[in-house]
């Protein structure tokens, strides 16, 4: 009888632990944000963290013409990226002031200043922008001939 009780207790604990593990993470999928690979645009955890996958300048599965026409492409792509991030944040009940860490990937560090002109507008004076790293990379996923992806931003938020 003791063995049966022990087994029952272990099974109950295991099942409750599995239920907790499933409830500990929630995928965030804002309307219109269709991943180009097997990943979630965002994952919210039970402890208040939101992990936003690297966002690129895709709208309905492609980079819009105005963001690849050779005029202000980095600014245009940055705006789209930040709006894609805003959609993930909003869907999860967060905003840019909840951001604690950002990672920026750019194909040309010469675009750093132009990127920052747009990126900086997402926080008002007195707000605390997230800690951040910016890295130059050789290429980013999702680029196509005549439509290179110039910037990708991943973000971690907490509340």
C-alpha cells in the first residue's frame, strides 16, 4: 500500500509539474506577423519576461517597395522593424518602456547613425531605453535579390 501511495504522489507531482511547465510559456503571434522559419515572434514567460524574436522589415511576407528603393532604406526598414516589435509587445500587453535588452544586427555599421535616428524615437525624453548591443553581420535572413534585409532587432522586455 505504501508503494501505491508513493507512486500516486510521484505521478501527481509529475503531472502538476508538467502542467506548470506548459503554462510557463506562451507564444505571441500578432496578426500579420508571419514567421519565415519555425519560431515564435514572441514568447512570454510566467515570470514576466517577454522574448521578442529578431524582427526584420517584412510586411505581409516581404520588404515593401519604399524600404528597398535606394532612398532612406535603413530608416524605412528600421521603422517597419520597430512597428513589428511594437505589435509583438502590444499583443503580449507590454510596451517599449518595458524593454530591458535589445540586440541590433546590421549589414553595414555605416548605417548606425541613421538607424539610431529612427530607433530613438520609440522612447520619449525621460524614458529609459533598454541596454543594447549592435553588431555588423555579413547578411540577414529573408533578403532577396533587390530587397536586402538591412537590419534586424531582437528584444527582451519585463514587467
